[in-house]
């Protein structure tokens, strides 16, 4: 009887009470693995592959792991540069209580310390895949760390940031946007 009563009580609890929260990164501007709008592509007038407006998409997250003291956000294209990869954004020292970046905010360089991306800027640099190279996958990865916000100096490259985060990463969440200039 006791087991039956216990089972009935558990059955009435909401599923979210029983399941652990999962660290999640998403966007109101695109679904995971869906196409990015052209406005999110790069806008470098000297590069004919940059056909957009260089507006960063909105990104939001939830269920940040316990103990998080800062966040880092990377955007990479693993097949860019003919398979050598392109880093489009390196952002870190993001406050742990922050839960989103509004559309365009990452382009403006607000709310984070900028690291050096492949094109050499310290803010969002949108997709610029060459025509004929097919769909590229743009990986947005949010890393929860135990480092205090403000501890890391500005201008770190992707690799330098990863080296600094080694042993300090608590968890990660990701989402993918795709884009092509076909």
C-alpha cells in the first residue's frame, strides 16, 4: 500500500520536477540546424562572399550549471577556409546572471570581452561562405566556467581562450545555424 501511495504521488508531480534541467542555447531568430537569414551574413564590402548585413542573431540560454561564474561564447565554421575552419566570434567574461543577447548586440561588442576572430575583429563577424562551397554549419557554443567575469584579458584568439578555460569549464550548450551563398 505504501509503495502504491508513493507511486501515485510521484505520478502527480510535473515532469520538470523529476527531470534535471539541461543547459540549453537557442535563438528566436533560427531553429537549431535551420538556415540563417541573409541579414546575419557578413557585410565586408571587400569580400564578395559577404552578402549580408552582419547583424548578429538573438541568442538565449537557460539552466546554467551551478557554480558558473562567467560564460564564454564561440561561433565557428568548421569547414570554412577549405576545411581549416573559421572562427567568427570569440566572446567571454559574460556575466553569469545574463541569459541572452538581443539581435545585433554581439555585433556591437556589448556585454562581453571580445577575443580575436579569424577576420581579426573582436565582435560578431557573420557568415561569408564562397559561392559553390555549399551549406556551411555555424556552431554557436556557450561554455559555463568557474572563472570570475572580467578575469580574462581582451583579444584572446579561439585557441588562447580554450587554453585559458582548460580545467575551468563546467558545462556547454550549443546550437547550429546553416548558411550558403548558392
